[in-house]
C-alpha cells in the first residue's frame, strides 16, 4: 500500500490548498473484512467464505508511465465550483491491484465446465461483441470540499460502504429514504439519460482516501428543499477491493452496487483516456439479455437481476469471459478496437447486468446517444464499428469458482 499512498499524496500536492478543507467531511470505514476466499482451481474471487487476501496496492495505477507525476489530475483551481471535469488520466484505475477487476488472467486458466454451452447461448442472441450505445453511465471528477452537499432521498437501498459488513452505516436502516449524511450534488452534473439513471462521482477531496459516490435513477431537483433523488445509493472506497458480498439480512436479493450484479458502476467502465493511451489495465463489463435466474450468481457478483431460467447453459451474472488469446487482434481495423481486444484477452469481461446482448459498457460522453457516439468516434475513430469484428464464438468462460445458489442469499 505504501507505493500507492505515495502516489495519492503526490496528487494531493497537485490539489494543494483545495484538498479536504470541508468542515463536514464524512469519515467512512476502510473495511474489506470478510469476503470470498480464492479457490485453488479457479481464477478470481471464488468460494463462499473466508477472508479476503491481504496485500495488493491499488488506487492510482500508472500503467505505462514513469511515475505518479505522469498521472496528474486536472488543475482544480480552474473549477471553483468543485466540479473538475469528466475525465481522469488513462493511467488511473479504481480499486487495489489484487481486486478481481485488476488481475490478469493466467496463461493457462481453468475453463468453466459449461463454457461451450454458455457460449452457444450467447451466440443465439448475438453473433459478435459490441459497445453499448445507450444505458451508459457518465463519470464526474469532483472536489467535494467545494460542492454543495445534500441529504439524498432514496426510494431504494442506501448503502454507504458497499464492501463492508453490514453494508450501511448511520441508523442501520437501508430503507429509511434519506442518507444519514450530506453528499455532493450539482446542477452541472447530468446523469444517464435512460431509465437506469446512473451517475458516478469520483471524489478526490482527500486524495489519500478517494471515493466513488454512485446512484441509480438519479434526478437533480435543484435545491435543498428538493434534494437529489435516486434508488440505490452507494459509496465505494477506491483503494478497496471493489467487491460487495451478498448480505444475509435481505432474503433473496443482494443489497449492493448499482449494476444488476451488484458491481460498482465505475468497475469495468471503459474510458476514452485509457483507450487513447493504450492503458486498459482492467477487466471490462458487459450486459446480456438472458442471464440465469436471479437466485444464481457467480462471484464477484453480489446479486443478480437475471430471469431467464435455471439452466446451466445460461450465463450467471458475475461470470468472467475471455477473448481467446489466439484471436488475431490485428484483424480489427481500428487500433483502438485492437487495444480493447487485447484487454479482453488479458483481463476479460464480467457479466454485469441484464441488457442488450454482448454490449460492453463505456463511459457516457454526452447525454444523448447520438452525441455520445459522435464524441467517442472523435476520440477513438473506428472503435465502435471495428469491435464488432470479434465473434462471440471466440469467447470462453473462465472458471472463477462456485456459482452461488439461493440458499447462500437467504441463510
């Protein structure tokens, strides 16, 4: 952890006097206690109990640079309202190095015993991989010390530290309808324009303890009298594991994360800076329209919104897919598509939600789908079209351990 903390401290120097001067700073637990033990025959987060592994750094990751100076943040003095921009350097990635999101797939990984049947199911719905054109979340970089804070109202679950047990703080009631502390919001920040309404705020007010503030079905209502509203509300420790665990107190449903699988929305999100700089050093996340019924999931998923049945030929949310390392990425015309393909070979992509078949999640660059697509085309020409040169048949399911059943969610 020392190296990573040093990198964040260098970023603190960049932030200067603006860093962490809020009088209502919220102190969150830094947990990660408990969790999912690794299996000797599986890759990634597997098993049903035990402690998380120690070690791993995380936070700011300098993928190919010479040091933390190559990963400097935008100058916050240019944005006195505390909303810095919508971008982080390509060398930045969330969560610690031993997170399932940031671990490379070994050279000879165990293949899931149902891989062929699952891939056949995927092929029934889509012949190729693609990028999402809608249902894509925006990302905002903020210094919350200079953003007005509100107690957000929620019609769903409020979970502050999503990877700890229990997954909420304050009065311990996740359905009381309002956050126990005030959190930043601003009219300058738009949310996802679809029914999902995701929004992710990367808060660097204290660079030694960066947070992701995430909400679903977010709506800005304009004043303290009418605070921001949402359904799920989560705070993620960006130096943590980036994984939540199915709680036993809510029968039948997990209680964490904005995606259907309970993942952090920022986890696996493809950003334009990392594509431009060839620094996609993490797993991606995709959606599928026929996921296994929600009483089945695969770690690191903490819940599922699947509803297609219980057959083992169906993918379970949380499963990790890899592009066959033998696939020739140079057949994809765009260098940007080739970079994404290499990440799919090295890190893979997790099944994270019900949605359009085989659609990889990317950062929203504009509120409308047309403007979003045009913005990505300007940043990464040809990427959207050329990624469709990856056939679904070139994918395989990596064995990450036991698929959890309903009894593990309701005990």
